[in-house]
C-alpha cells in the first residue's frame, strides 16, 4: 500500500506530528542517537525515516512496541508491516509515509543509512515551537 492509499486518512494527524511523536516515544524509552531524515525530495515511496539506536534487543523491542502503541492508539495511524523482530538487530516499522528503523549500534554503523541517504535533510527532533513545518 502506497503512502497515499491509507484508509481513513482524514483521521490521521499530519506526517510531521506523527514522526515527532514517534521520536519522542523513542526518547522516552531510552532510545539514543535519534535522527529524522526528510527524504521527500529523494523518493516518492515515503516521506521520513526515523532512525534510533538501542542498547539491546529487549530495548529495541520495547521502543518499537511503544511507537506502535502511540501511533496506532493515539494517532490512528496504520502500521503496514514490521520486519526484523526475529533477529532484533534491525527492526523496521513501515507506516507508508514514515519508516522507523531501530538498530543495535553495530548494525546501524554497518548499514549507515544516514550516509546512504546523505542528501536527505536532517530534521530537528524537537518539533517547531511556532507550529511551522519543515
């Protein structure tokens, strides 16, 4: 399902609100090195990457579960798929317009998504105070 094909899209908050909520949830669950990449100018497949490191598989599972609870429960977002739960070194949660990447530090360094998508704009993890947008 493409990012624009979500059902009940009118009840889902704007993408920036959701990616900021996911980043805040990751931070509250002791995720580290949190990065938001705006990839809208680089691909039509999705809008943002949220990249988070965790110190253990258990922590990555917890962060992922809490992000899913936040986005589904409070923001009516629809998780399209989750991959990597078995291995636990890299968990990917797909919301269509947001892709959440949860990594163990060594795995994050190996795949180096920030370098691979180096032309993407980094978004300040703290949302704009004036209600502006990226």
